[in-house]
């Protein structure tokens, strides 16, 4: 197996190569002055099983680079091509919300199905997107790694999901933290006021882990943190797999009262402190 | 026929729609805060022949938007999808210059062949790329439009190609200008000095049109302009179909002595003064 680093995941690729005792390829990647991407794989990949590791936080550029890498690898006679996209761009455009819209992840899944033999990602927002792929679509769960990371930082904690749909993340984390879990319920108490509180538990006097797959704008989570503090919560850590953290999201969370925000290296951010290296390595074995 | 404007070619699409008496669709296009592209076609395209007009000067974004538009149009039941990419990104990565490189235009041609029924472009740098397409690949020539544009600006002109390979452009322009044509020959006269002059003609006392398909860095053309002026050329106009004009290229050309630089609207630039609207309209009829 040869690990092919995309330009977005050079460090992650290095670590996955070590964990899997694989060769790390030398991939030259640059921009032509007009903005087009140039890539070149400097290693012989003939008859090899190759694994491209390329997260898609620079979405369109990451996708095009992956397409070009697959072309080169196929042409050089690779035996199989696996694309690892820890953060899979456009995965949230997974249905037609209005007429005339694309199902963006379907369009891209069709392309991946043509250019590679297997796609691996981490915590896709909706797992039903698997049906758009004509190749094996495999995903890992990085929530246990987040739970391990916060384990020694929290006393007598509860694990909370930001909504009912995310309850599995809280459950997974709670198993590792050996604690109770719940989800946050939002109640409108007046036209201008909402209450957010754990559905069944009480946050008073407890450390809290709020865990989700992705934090984008961070708006609702910041409000939840503020209200949990008012309810007497002590330390609050907000954890997510994909720290997309658009614009001022991180500041919102800290201003809301978060004691720490943590994410993984599926998406480049200031808080990408936990690596999914071993989650990927396990899926490659 | 319904014209679908890509976000890079909203004006061009409007004009092509007028020239072909076609309906111009309303296409909503924006960015999600995380950088992903959102598009929505607001018109009913069921059973219609649709034509996406999207030049690819913002290369990767233009390609991804086109992929998403094709997905939406196919899903809404369009009868046929034609993609017009006046400037076709990655067309110059048309062969493997070194092992381990992709043939980028081949990778993209494969995608276009899957998502649409016909591809139209203007003056592709190499026409042999047609073989990578499994759909009709049709191209127009915008050099006559450049020649028409400069016709009344030049007296007793000669039309020059910047090199032997581009001689057809000079020939095409010369037919419209009703003048002689030639190509520029580069001779090394010392380790540090080169001479560039028309192979057979004399520029002295003549107005000059230099015409090429694309100007990228403009380096050689700027040198040629400087040397032609030294040879006694009067007015010099540098014309190209695709004014890619990387970085300070335009300044180089004017500093070299060009009296005007002109290109078409296949690529957004300060000198995109000539429209390929009717060249495209003709190919659509």
C-alpha cells in the first residue's frame, strides 16, 4: 500500500502511512500561474494499491486535485485506488430542497465512482448518501477519539447532544466517559425567548460535554452553552468531528461560556487538536 | 432552447440568448458560508434542450458549478444538455510531460462526457484534445472577430503570428485585413541576446497586428513588440482570443511598446473588449 498525500492532508497522510507501515509517496503539487492545479506523483505505483488522503476543506480545489491525482495514478498502472476524504465536501447537499437544485453529493459521488475503487470518509452528516456511490462507501467514527481527548478534563460529567438527531454521538461519548447522556431540547417560552436544557438530566453542578458531528455557524450551540451555564453547569467543552467553524463561530462559542472547543483534523481550524489518523488506519487494514 | 448562465458568463449568456432568440433562465448562484457552491435553476427545463454557458476563468469553481448545474438539469428532465465553455480550463495539460502527471484535460473530458451531451469551446489551444471526449466536441474560431475589431485601427498592416505554430491565426486575420501575413522567428545572436523578426516580411513603416490564441505571461510577446518597434514598426496591436494575462503581463506588453492589447470575453480581463457571443450563437444554430 502506498499513501498519496493530497495537498490538504500532508501531515495526516504522513501519520497514516506510519500507522499502517506504508510507503508515503512524494507528490509534487503547485499552482500554475493562471490558477490551475499541477500535480505529479514521483513514485512508481504500478500494480500497487494506492490510498489518496485528501480532506476537502478547500472544497472545490480539493475535489479537482483528487480528480487529477486519480487520473495520474490510474494511468501509471495502480492496482486499486482508495480515496480517503475525511471531510467530504457537499455531503450536506444530499437532497433536493427545492426544484431546480442539484443533489450535489450525488453529482460528485458519480465522479468518485468513476475515478476510484473505494471511498472512505469520517462521520458523514447523513449516511444515506451511501446510495449515490457505485463503489464501497466506508465511514469511520471519530467521536470516541474526541471522548478520549476530554476524558481527563471533565469531572462527574454528562454528555449532551445538541439535538435529538445527534443522540448517538452523546451515547458513544458517554460510554467512554462512563457517564450519563442526554440531548438538548429547545423550547420557545415567548416570541423572543427560547429555553434550551437537557431533556431528562440536570446540568447543575456538572461538567458538560456537548458533542456533534459538525459545528458550522455555532449559533445554536453558543446559546445552549450560555443557558447551560445559567442552569449551573460548571466546565463545558464543545466537541465536534468537523470544526468547519464559519466566520466568528469560535468566538461565539467562547463568548457563550465554553471552556474549550475541540475538533479533529478532518477540517483545518484553530481547534483541530485530535487526529483521525488511527480511525483511518483501522479502516485501511 | 433555454440558455443557462453560469456565474462566470452572465452577460455573455444574455447576449447569446438574444442572438439565438432563446429564453434566458434565471439561475440562482451563491456560496454557502463554508465555501461550497449553491445553484438553483428557477425555470422549468423538462424536455427542453438546455445550453449552459460558463467560461472557466475561475477554473476549479467554474468546473464544479458546471457539474452541479448538469446534475440539476438532468434531474429536472432536460432533453439535452450542451456545455459551452468558451475558455476550457486545463486544456493545456493535454499530455503527460513527465511520469506521474495526470492528463488533466482527459480527466475532465471524461466527466463532461458523463454529465452533458455536447461540449462547445472557443479556440482550444490543441484541437487533438477532442479525442478525450466521448461526446461531440465542437469549437469556434474567434480570430476573425479580433481582426474585425482592429481593421479600422491599422493602416497598411501586416499580420504576424508569434511563432510558426500559430501561423493560421495570422492567416485568418490577414484575410479580413486584406494584408500580408507572416510569423515571428526567434534567433539567438549571443548567449544573452535574441533577435525576433518576421520570417519573410519587413515591419519597417508598417502597422502590425500580432495575433495568438492565448496570452499568458506575455513575456515573449513583449520582447517581440519591443524589437518590432526597433525595426521601425509603427502602431502595434497585440490581440488574443483568451486574455489570461497572468500577473503583470499587460503592463509588460504596454511597457514593450504595444499601442493596444485586445482579447475576447472568453476570459475576464481589462482588455476583454470583443465578444464571442455570435461565434457561440452560430455554433448553437
